[in-house]
């Protein structure tokens, strides 16, 4: 009897502690950081012959960090550190598509990160010679961010050669290189990515970007209507509301405000970007 | 003693060693690990974004490598050291058989035990990967042949490590020294190739003195190069495994084992036993 009472008390205390500690943990939690990894050679030695597993564990670490930072804490992730980690993981296992895929999902919206991201993807392309995803990603980065359509076309051609059955390339090629509308091409690209992405957090981020591009396209179409109706270009987005072409200016999902540049393009104060910090040192150096 | 007697003695020592391993409940332990394997493979690979099957194979083969190395270490250390400590080897060694035959018989038993261990682990890991694939709509093509080659690579590595442990136990008076030396050899043997490649790539220019470079190069040739037995990347991504490379690794293992066992028999034959 005595034993049963003691056992019940300990169990009750255990349940209480298990329910209480997350509250305190959350209250006193230190800031979430993605720590700098040791050099690749050290990581390889530490893996004791399991460098592919080490690469996947590094990827998991960055994935969980990103998930907690962005999805749970709703903070801006340290994308520079994230790139460093994925770069080292792909040095250990250059075939690991998880790393390339995640890098594209997290970094391709940040213009200063693009040269680094492209270098990472090109490393992958050297090894995964059969994988159409990598040239597809490179093509998008060259087209949308670096504004190099010729280079983008080369990679898109390679992607379509590696996956000739996909109708996606025809749609994208048409949008990118013939119809000449970057926003529509971006929308087509994002829709294809969303369709193919299983990770809920990445899907959410892609959907956010798609929503922003759709808002931009909505404004661009209204601007075209304005021009054909009044035979002159609108001076501001407010003109579209005044002319009754749109009810209101849609909100920017990134928290910025849409505005019209002097050359008549729709831009946003948020620049649709977050999280990349410039650093003096070259991240490729171990 | 005739040739037939030698073979009979060798086989009886081998069989006794295998029985000893079974008596020590080695395979019950492996069975438990196997159950862990089957369930954990799917959980571990579920966090992958684009390559869950590849991650399942990666995880399985890495776990096989780690567990088989640990089993080799503990099995190898118990082969001779503990028997000498407990004087269990005395009835055998007082028989009209040579010490080298005793050592080779022990290694034969060890080979059988580690072989069965790896086959069992391979079977459990196959189940784990298969279960991961079973839940998928379009699982990727897997090269099971590469999977088996990679497991065979782990077996080769264990044989080399086992021979090195026997060499150390042949002269050591306690189990601690061979344990520490074997761990060191395993760690060094796993990394010499990476270090040599790093040096040769020119990235270490100016960082290392010529003397240190010579030491690293020496270590590369003296210590077993375990990277040669690593065929995981080919198995994970279904890349072509050149038959020649596997052949070279098998020949290397055979020669290294022969050399280590030869040295062990020489030392053990001259050793004064308590």
C-alpha cells in the first residue's frame, strides 16, 4: 500500500514536471543559432568512415534549425551560416540532393546569395549528372536573379534533355524566352515547384512568394489596362484604384508596400527578401 | 602431426570459438539491434526532403559499419586476451598443436562469427530499407548488388581490423593495451586517405612541414586504409562499382590479414604464457 502511494505521488510529480517544464524552457530559451562547423577535413575524420551519414546529419541539423527558426519562432534565419553548413555537407557527400534542394528553397530568393548558391548547384551538377533538378534550379537563378537569359537557356536546355518527358520546360521556355514576361515565368516556375515540394515549411514559403508574384502580376495587368484605356502610363498605383481598375492595392506578403518605379515597373519595399548577411570572408574557405 | 590432423585441430578451434560467441549471446544482441534497425531506418529517413530511400541505405550501411567494427573490437579482444587471463586456453595449448595453428583457428572462428553478424545485420537493414520503400508511390531503383558489395566491404574491413587486434593481443599482457591500440589503428586507418588527398590537393600548402607530411605518408602505407573498403556511396546512389576496385580491396585485405597474422603467429609462438 505504502509502495503504491509513493509510486502514485512520484508519477503525479513526473506528469506535472513534464507539463510544466516546456513553459519555462520557452521563457528562458537562448537565441537559436546555427553554429559554425569545423573544416571539411575535420568533419571527414570525425565521421570515422561515414561521411555520407555525417553529410545527412548536417543537412538534418540545418533543416531542423530552419524549421524552428522560421516555422516556430518566426525569426529571420541565418542564411549565411545555413549556406556554409550545406556547402560543407556537399563537400562530404556531393551527391546529396537534399542539400541542393534545400539550399535552392532557402537561398534562391536572396540576390546576394545567388553566386554562392549557383556554385553549390554546379558542384552538384558535376556529380549528379543525371539529375534535371540542378540545371533547372540554375536556369531559374540565372534568369530571375542574375538576369542572364542566355545562360538560363543553356541550363534549361540541359534540364529538358535530362527529363524530356516533362511538359514544364516547354511552358517555362515559352514564358521566359518568347513571351518575355518575367512575372508570369516566375509564377509558372513557382507553381511547378509547389506541386513537387513535400516539405510543408518550404511549401509555405513558396506559396508566400507565389502570392507576392500573383499580386505583382495583378497590378501589371491593371497597368496595361490603364495604358490602353487612357493612352498614357499610370504615375502611381493609386491611379489604378482611382480609375476603378482595382479595388485596392493588394498587400505584400513580405510586409512591404508595392509601388511603381519611374520606368513603370511594380516593385515592393520589402524586395521580397530576407535573411542573408554579408560577410568579409569567403564562405568557401574552410 | 599430419596435414589432416592440422585441419581437424584448426576446425575444432574454429568451432569452439564460434560456440563461445554464441554462448556469449552475441546473436541475441544482434537480434535486438536488428529490431532497432527495422524501426529506426524509416524514422531516420523520413526527415529527408528528396531522397528518403537513399538516406535509408546510407543509415543502414553506416550502422552496419559501426556495429560490425564494435563487435570486431570486443570479439577480437576476447579471442585470446581473456582466454589467457582466465587460463581457459591452457587445455588447448597443452595439446600437441602449434600456437600458430591455435591463433589461426581463433581467427577462423572470428571470421565465421563476424561473417554471420554481418549477414544478419545486412538482412535486418534490407528489411528496414524495404519497409521505407514500401510506403512510397514511386520508389527509386535500388542496386541491391551494390548494397551487398558495400556490406562485403564492411566484412573485409572487419577482417583486417580483427587481424590487427590479434597481432596486438599476441604480445600484450592485458586487454587494455590492444583495445587502445586497435581503436587508434581504426581511427587512423579511416582518415589517412582523406588527409593524404588533402595534402596532395595543395590546400595544405605551407601549413604542414615536410617532416609531418612524411609521417602522414608513412602512416598511409603502414596503417590499413579502411577507405578502400568503403563502397557506401556507390550503394546509396546506385553508382557503378568497378569490379576491379572491389577486387583490389579484397586482395589488399587478404595480404594485410596474412601479414598481420604472420607477425602475430611469430610473436605468439615466442611468448611466455603465465
